[in-house]
């Protein structure tokens, strides 16, 4: 695994130093996409969550896409990344230095980018992605969802945002967004910024078709 440390300090146990520039999003080059998956660092209470995560990883690898994720080997994050790697995807983890002990890095990832903090991790993930896929997760996953939807709302990017509504996990989030719109705190057009789907298969179809429109 290659390690890249964006803090300017020496890279830990680097076996390969990556080029200094982020890769540009792969939009327009071919059908291979860089997909950023946000999801829980916990497995959740129902096995359906981990099953969906593994299925998503498999589909990403089978389609020849690249995975960008939070870098940890734990929870749903680890499930997606291990399956994607086993299915042949290039897997890039992005992890803040202070989390390396709490969320141990996935050893099989092709590359691990170490950032100084959570904010820079999110910024790197946003910059590298062609599209975002959200699986169920905790408060960190919600923070990441609100980061991508609020930046889309401000037209900072036009990248597809897809949420996989496993076991209707996102029902309360949908209700919150509807409430925000109904009370006049967001325009109704925000509904067009994200897409809820039921399965990883539908998520893969959604990112491809939305990508064409972007
Ligand atoms: P969680 O959904 O809480 O299990 O966290 C999912 C991922 O989000 C983990 O890698 C967390 O480290 C990360 N995370 C937690 N809080 C934040 C935050 N405020 N900003 C960015 N990422 C976060």
C-alpha cells in the first residue's frame, strides 16, 4: 500500500510515493468513474447493511470503477473496500492522521492518503470523486452527506449524489429535507440534487445515467 501524507511531514512506511497532484475526476474520459462511497464506521444492527456494502463493492470492481473511501478497515467502510479490491477495483483510502488508531487503515487498499484533519479529508474526497454514493452510517456519514448536498446546492459541483436506502434507513432524512423545504428554508429544487435508490444495483445505474446528464 502506498502512503501519501498531505501534512508535509514524512510519509509513514511509504513503499511508493504518489505524484503530488490529485488525479482529476475521470468524467468524460470513458465509462470508468471514481466513486466516493460514504458510510458507517460501524456495521449497524442488521446484516442487510453489510450485505449492501459488500454488494456495492463487488459492483464497483466488476464495472472497472475506482473507489475512494474513508480509508478504515472497520464497519461498512471496510466491507465496501475489501469487496471492491477483491473484485479488481483500484481502492484509495483517505484518512486523517489522528484517526489511524481509532479506524485502522485497510491494508489492502492500493493507496492511503493521510490528511492533517477531517476537513481536508472531506475536501480531498470531494475533489477526487465523479459521483457520491451514500450507504447507511452514523453522524460522520451524515456530516459527509450534508457536505456534498450543501456544496451541490451552492453549485460548487454538479456531481451525482445517490443514497442507498437499505431497510429505509434514510426515511427520516428524507422527511427532514421535505420539512426544510416545506418550511421555506430550502428551495424545492434541492430534491433534484440527490437520488434515493433501494439497492446497490440501482445505485450503479443511477450514477452512470446521472453522470451523462452532469
Ligand atoms: P460514522 O458514520 O459516524 O461511523 O463515520 C463515518 C466516517 O465519517 C468515519 O470515517 C468518521 O471518521 C467520519 N467523520 C466523523 N465525523 C466527521 C466530521 N465531523 N467530518 C468529517 N468526517 C467525519
